[in-house]
């Protein structure tokens, strides 16, 4: 039986929603990278005489209550939000993936210890973890990264373990074991490459969640601190002027929503494309 045409079409590309998500992700990354070298105005410079100005040729998205250029702030906020989320998710994956591989390879008490650690970590949501870290070390972007990374460790450990357990039952793994290869070598050479697609999909989704978490922490004053700019801090500072200048809250809120939506759509499309269950079935003679 040949592969259905609709499944072949789905495997050939990401689909409209997936390409939209990829375009949004690339646009946000490009904006964040551009803000490192150029913004229309210095996002931290105040010009009180121009406060709460509407859109104009000089300030395409207007100014805030301190006279700072809103477009420049959005660009700088993208840089902070993307940097915090990527570093936090990278740290979480860097620790969680080896734990998941270890649990799947060793099983027994090692597997049980890793799973109980996951249960303990999930008992402390990212916001509560951030409050605890802030109480000990003070607010800041670094502490927000630590809080988000700690939340991502059990996520990647659990996903990696679940995907790896399915690989360990495959015939080629048994052949590698009969050839005398150790569990660590098998995990690195055979298991990890075969679950890479699953980890990529999970990483995309976790970056979206990390952006939301960073925005929430910054909104509460637990994340990025002045003079750093983030979308969450922009929301916090604009709430007093919600009726006077609603665009100050709508613009960063829209940036968060569109970015998270785009990453989620991209993650869903990657899952449809990389999910091993969508592989080409064996053709009958």
C-alpha cells in the first residue's frame, strides 16, 4: 500500500501555518539581532518634552510616558526576551536531555530517581521558583534565566526518557549491544540521533513558553531590571496609561502574542513533519 497523497504533501513541507510560524520566528530573531547594532533611537534615552506623542515620521509607533521611542523599545525588548528564553531553554535541555538518556539507558533505581526528581521539580512552578530565587539573590534577568531553566530540566528529561525508551527496543539497538557497545556509546551514537526531531519540536515549544514566562516575571518586577528593556516591563510601565495611551500596552502585548503563536505553529508543523509515526509505510509488493 502506497503512502496517501495527503500524507506525502504534509511531509514535503511545513504547511501554511508552519511557514507562517517560521516567518514570525525569523522576523523576531532578525529584529533582535538588528537591535544589537541599530535602533531608530536610543531606547533608554528620555525626552520628557515628547512624552506620549502619537505615531509620526520621527517616531513611527509614538513615544511612551518618558518620551522614549516605542519602536526602539520593542526592538530592544525582543532582544532581551529572545536571549533570556534561548539561554534558559538551552540550559534546561543541556541538563534534562542527559538525565533522560541516563534514565532510559540504566532503568532500575536510576530511572526511578530521575522520575522522582522530575515530580519534585514540577511541584514548583516557574513563578514560585522565581520568587524563591529572587528572595535569595534579588531580581534580575540572570535569576529569571535560572528559574526558567530549572523548570525546563524535568520537561526535557521526561520527553527524552519517553522517546528513548521506544528506541531501546529497536532491533538495531540489540545488535549494537551484541557488538559489545556500552550503554553510553549506544545512547550517543544511536538513541540521541533518533530522538533529535522530538527534542527539536519540544525545544521550539519550550522557547515559546519561556518567552511567556520571561514576560510574566518582568511584569511582576522579578525579571529584567532597568536599564534593560523587555516586553514584560513595557506592559508593567504602560498599565497606568492604559486609557490615555492604550497602544503602549497593546504593542508589547501583541508582540508577545504573535511571537508565541508563531513559535507554537512552527512547533506543531515540525511535529507533524518529524513525528516518526508519520514515516513512510512499507509498500506491498
